[in-house]
């Protein structure tokens, strides 16, 4: 479905709020002392990775889908894309100043998400910044939902923030938006957090 995805999502962001959240993440990274390299987890067709590069960051863009990576390389030949999943086994997180995971961890089973976040925290340096985004729920906890591509889960913002805190991150800020027209059937969250010392 990579070509279909590329045809449907021509722009990097579906709303001004999405872009503002990513730009705020980029500002946090640039204001820090850890350099300007970030990891885009589940980069899809590469639009957001290209946007981050345009803001002055260096991006390691990863996705587990060969089809998505082919689309990304075709659309953004100037960028480098790597085959990997949320575990980021091929990525040196010790050299990263931040990790961006927009609508990608939703496809990882909830128990595994907690393990992934703990692993990231163990490999990232203190003050590294993480931005997570996904479909949300108004009810506490996590809820499975029907997704066209793969199994997926919606997280209540407090629940994903608690998972980040348990892993070793301190929440900096969050946004929650209500459903909009088009593909936005559910509320959506962005939660930005910093690796504790």
C-alpha cells in the first residue's frame, strides 16, 4: 500500500498543529547541547524527515517497510533512509539528540512500546528529546482500533506519558486535538519528553 499512502498523504502534515508540534521538537533539539542529529522512526515516505532537514537538523530516517522506503528514496533522493523498526537496532542512539515517532508506535503492541521506550532511554544521553504522536482515546489506557495497514492501538495521553515517565523521560509538553475531516477519526496526541539525567 506504499504507493496508495504516498498518493493520499502528499504533504508532510495534515494540520498546522502537527507541523507546530514537530517544529517545537526541532527547536528543543537545536537549543540543546547534544548536536542536531535526530531519528525519525517509521519515516514512511520521508516527508517529515525532509522537513526536519530543512529546519537544520541531520536525520536518520528508518522504516520497516521496503515499499515505504522505496517511495521515500524516490521522493527525497538527497536523504538517507534505513530499514529498521521501532527497536532501532541499527541506530546509534548515543549520538542522537532526539527521536521522533509520529504515528508509528501505534503499530507496536502496548507492552512492547513500554520495552521500546525503556531501551531508547538506556541508549540516549540525558537531555535527549523524544516526540511521540498517535491516535488517542478519551478513556484511560490503551484501545485497539481498526487500521487499514496493520494492527494498531490508541493511547490515552496520560497513559503514553506514564509509559515515558516509567522509561526515564520527563514530559515537557503535550497537545491533544479533536477529530477532523478526512482520515482523522479519533483524537490525536503529541507528547514531548526529555531523557532524565
